[in-house]
C-alpha cells in the first residue's frame, strides 16, 4: 500500500491555498455568504488556474485524468468556501468526468476542451428513477427530429442551475445500486426553449442558488444524449456512473467543510482562556478535538481510497457510497463539536463556525441523505 502524496500534488494543493488567500480572503467569503452573492469575481479568476483540466485527457486539452489531484483541489476549495467547491464540481466532475467517462467521441471533442478551460458548467438533477420527470422518446408527434426527446416536469433544488450552461438529467434503469445498470443522461441547455428557473431560499451554501427547474416539453437533440451501458460499452465497463461521480464530489466537499471547521476550532481552543488556562487543555475539549481529527482522517482516507480505485477504472460504487455516507455524517458531527467548543460565540452570526455548520447540513442532504445512501450500500452487500 502506498499512502504518500506526490510532490506535484502537494504543490497543486498549496497553489490553490495561495490563490484563495489572495483572491478570496475570509472577509470576502463572509460577505458573499451574508449577501447570498454568487462569487463571480473569484470564479472568473479561478478559471485561469486551469483546475478543471485535471479530469480531462490530454487528447482533449486537459492535463490527464487525475482523480486524486481533482479531489485534493475540491477539498481545498470546500475548506475555504464550499460554494467555490460546488462550482468546481459542476465543471470538473459533472462536466469533465461525466463526458470523459461516458460520452461518445463526438461529445468528448465538443465539450471537453471547453471544460478543461473551466468554460462550461453543468448542473445536475439527480434521482435514480427520474420519477418527477417525463421523458418522451421517439414519438413523431412530440419529438421533433431523429432520436431527440422532450422533457416535461420539474426538478427541485438544483444547485446553481441558474448559472449552468447545461442541466444534466439522469434517467436510470437502476432499481438497485448495481454495476450493470444503464444510465441515460440528457444534456439540456439552460437557456433552451421551455425551461423556467426559479430560486429557493436556503440555510447554507448561500453563495450559490438552489433552483427549481420546470421543463415544459424541452427538446434534447440526440447529440446531447449521453448513454452509459456496461453491456454496450464493454471496453469501458468500469466507467464512472454519474451517481458515483456525485458521491465522490459530495464526500470530498464534506471533508473540506469538516477540515475548515476543525482548523478554526483548533485555533480558537488554543487562544480562548478560562479558569487560567487555554480551553484546549481541558480534557473534555481535547477529546472532542481528537474525535474531530479522527473522523476527518477516516473520511479523507475513504474519499482518497475510492478516488484511487476509480483512477484505475475498477468498480467502486460501494466504496464511493461509503465515502459519501461517512464523510457527510463526519462533517455534521465535526461542526456540532465545533459549535460546542466555541461555546456561546459559536452561535453568533459573526463567528465562522455557524457558516460551516449550515454548509455541512446542506451538503449532507445533497444527493441522497445518509439513510438512502446506507440503503444503497445494503442492497449491494446483499447482492454479493
Ligand atoms: C442544499 C441542497 C442542494 C441540493 N442540490 C441538488 C442538486 O444540485 N441536484 C439535485 O438533483 N438535488 C439537489 N438537492 C436535493 C437533494 O438531493 C435531496 O434533498 C435529497 O436527495 C433528499 O431527497 P428528498 O429531499 O426528496 O428527501 P426524501 O427522500 O423525501 O427523504 C425524507 C426522509 O426519508 C429518508 N429516506 C429517504 N429514502 C430513504 C431510503 N431509501 N432509506 C432510508 N431512509 C430514506 C431520508 O433520509 C429523510 O430522512 C439538494 C438539496 C439541498 C438541501
């Protein structure tokens, strides 16, 4: 087993840290969160770093698919400001990985070069059954051209659908969480005719919007339909499914948020004095800090281990689901402990911990609650 991180990966990590310190200082993060403002300025600068190229092969203008590097970048962004992590995931994960892994040659040529430059964002409407959408196939009365489909219905709470270039809708045969399920992904242009987007107010992740998207017979041309079928594409039989990509990105973001909250808590516990000593010397506090550090370490290892398996194109659905379930719970537990260590101050809006707390709750609800992810893992255990 090899657990060391390469010099290149460490350099990448520190360059993202430097970038955030310079271009998005903590005062800016607080302001964006308070005003529910999209981080346009820093996001525009972030594109110049070329981070989205980490999930794109060199052949299509990327630096080569390096999942460990991509999760390290996503963790850093989420540690500092999870909304930036969301935007990175929308480009490198939902865009780059989805199309690199599952797209046709034409789709790769069309989308990947722009994704590698950070120029395209993909919002994702999850839901294994697509029960809330009606996708009408091959009916000459409704589908206007060969192979095109029309989409009807509403998808709720889509992160940053208002800023996305494309909204991905997943239609899956999955009844259980198995490798041989087929997925169809419809890449719907955000400004297509028949799309209506409305914003919802929410507690956390306030720098990006949660949108309800109504589809009134929106046409998707055949060239924007991405099919993933193990049986059809045997050579790519372990290509990552969209739901797996989703678990990888949410789990990583949760590790980032937990790490951010932990860093602040450690600093505060050393600085804050009560009864003539730093509160970090109280055993009760020490134990909480140890628990937080251990949960984060375990979550990060699950994430990096599943990224490592995925990098080798091996099956990793269960590992990714475990990483999502554990990291989401870890982020929540870490933030509750953090609030406890900060005492009354942790509950004040001027304290950053309440923001981490709100963001951890938002992320853990994203893309399947811990209950439903556990059920997916259980299905797979029984199948074996
Ligand atoms: C901040 C935020 C951002 C989001 N962003 C997106 C997005 O970009 N795209 C998108 O498509 N969706 C998004 N969502 C929606 C999110 O994916 C769903 O809220 C989540 O999957 C839970 O589904 P639900 O709200 O329908 O809850 P329900 O499924 O109705 O769950 C209600 C309760 O039942 C439990 N439950 C449900 N199923 C099971 C099961 N199988 N086994 C055991 N218990 C179960 C749940 O744990 C929960 O306690 C977002 C949500 C939030 C809060």
